[in-house]
C-alpha cells in the first residue's frame, strides 16, 4: 500500500464509498463495553467577558467635511507656493496615499491662458508635472500650432497647466464626483491666484468640476463664463489619441482660442 499512487488511492476510496463505508475506522478495534458509561466531565462554561461599550466618537471628528476643510485651507493660501503647501498638507483625500507625489502645475503662472485637465497619469505621477505623457506631447503640438507654449517666458505666448486632481487615481481610473467636490476648492483658488485671462477646460471632468456640466461632445467649442472669465471646453488630448478623426474639431477650438486672445489684447 505504501507505493500506491494518488489516483489509485482515490479510486480505492471511491470504491469503498460505493460499498457503503461512510466513516473512518481505527487500525485497532475499540471495546466500547469497557468504556465508562459516564460522560466525560466538562469544564464549567465561562461567562463571556463583558465587552465595554465603545467610546463615542468626538463630535468634531464625526462632523468633518473634507470639502469644507479643503475650502478653508485653500482660502488661507495667499500665493501659489502656500497653495501647494496647503494641498500637500491636506490628508483627507485617499489618493494622496496611493500616488507617488503631488502634481501641482507646469508652465508660466503669469500666462494669459490657464489649462485645467482631469488628473495625472502614470508619467505625470512619476515626473510630478501635468501633461508630460503622450497626451501632453500632443497638447504641446496643438498649442505650438497657435503660437503658445508652456515654456514661453512671455505671458502673451505662455500657458499655465494644472489638473482637477493633483494625485493620480489608481489604474488611471476616472475621478469620482466625491473627489472633484473635495478637491475643487483648491482648483478654484489656483485659478484665482494665477488670474488668467482665459480658461481652457480639457475634458469632461474639468467641465464637471468647474462648470457643473458634462458632455464634452456638446460643450466643446462653446464659450462660457467660469469664475468671471471666458472659458472654452475642449477635447482632452488623450481622447484625441483614441479618436483622431475629431482632431479637426479640436483645431476649430484652437483657432477660436487664438481669436479670443487677440480680441482681448
């Protein structure tokens, strides 16, 4: 029996079950007549230990509203460095625990055009700058076509870029409404401190966060007013990489942006 293989043992077990063997038997017989009829004594059952009631959570902890905390921290920021410090110290967003680092902004803060995207991707998370992956490279080419650049020193030809979320969502998932609401006060304060002439809202989530509206295919190219300044929704470059046939519409929006800049000069 010692050299019996696994499959042989399994077949033997199945055969025994078919014969009606439904319990295991010891190697040596048990004389049950010699056993004591009295049941074995059992240890007295212990009374369950009393569980102390949970201490009530402090009222202040229960009443914490992340959006209100973010709003207070953003309002207290008096310049861009202090705004960045406030965001880095904001510990109520779980994304800050999973991302590599905060992605604050890129470009010239004095630029007339401020672009608000959606959220950092993998490359942005690694480099700490918005729009540096494939979508960012396409954005740079789009801007160069109308004479704008994130590296320009002259505010008239420069752009300033940020995102609705400063931390990368896991697996590049979409921002949630709760995250947009929580981090929205930082973005609005960012716009106030940079004070651009024009806002460009790149993608659905930027429109949702700053306009309260979604549906980029309907909104794109239609000028609106956001925080007291003209704003134009545009296709996100990542969308254009997936749907290159819509680049013609993006070109129309770029020309509209260029014309609006000229009219405001």
